[in-house]
């Protein structure tokens, strides 16, 4: 009887010690109704947050906006465009 009780306690302890999955990092909440265009620093912060939560660089600024990491895709200066450099995890203006 003692052996059975000891076995049950060991099994219970092993089951209780299972590694629990890490909580997922949620995207920050963004108010899109009164959203201003994000600055270059805010875009870079969003790319870093995306990388931290998903382990890879976002494919585009549209993807960041759909996932609500930024309020909206900013308008680039005339004749230029915003591009995400996946190696440096920075947004650059080309």
C-alpha cells in the first residue's frame, strides 16, 4: 500500500512539473480612428516588436498595419518609399 501511494505521489509530482508554454506576446492595441501617421522611429519600434513576437522580420508595412503593430501605413515622401531591411530590422527610405 505504501509503495502504491509513493508511486502515485511521484507520478503526480512529475505531471505537475511539466514545462508550461511561454505566453505569447500580444500586439499593442492601436486606435485607428484617430490615428496619425507613424514616425520612422515608431516604424522601427514596430519592426522590433514584430521580430520579438514572431521571430522574423515582417514582409511589409501593410503586414504590420494588419496585425495592428502600427496604426496605418504611412505615406512616403514624394518619389520615395519605405522599405523594411530584414537584415538590420530597420525601416529605411529609398
